[in-house]
C-alpha cells in the first residue's frame, strides 16, 4: 500500500469518525432538549432536598410520581417561557432606547 493510499484510508477513517461524533452529539442534544426541565430540576433540588427536611421529603415524593412530575415540568416550562418573553421584551426596550440615543451620521 502506498503512502497516498494509506493517507486516503486515514482520511476516510477520520471522516467516518467525525460523522459518528456528530451523530452522538445530535442524540445527546435531542435528549437534552426533551429532558432539560427535569434535568434542571434534578440538578437544582438535591441541595434543597438535603437541607429542607419535610419540604424536601414532599418534593421528593412529588418528583417520584410521574403524573405530578409531568405537571411540575409543565409549570416549569410555562415559567421559563414567561421569563424568556420578559427578557426578550426588556431586550427590545433596551435596544430601542439605545438606537434612539445613537443618531445616524449625515
């Protein structure tokens, strides 16, 4: 096998490896998009659960119940949507005020 053939084989191998990595990233992104609410709640609540006693126990029971967990996820989704809309609104206000202060040169 010539050096050129070996190099071409290595290039094909690396391209396939890059494609495999892209597929893994896509799968992980899809998983994250489908589960970001529960992941966020699970990452934020352990410290609260450990310190909060009875409240933590109640939250733990809620999170273990699939129907209640889905309801909490829906509420969290609505909350995140409202927060996002508020940030976009404030961003629009800030952008318009900045644009008014900057006068175009003539």
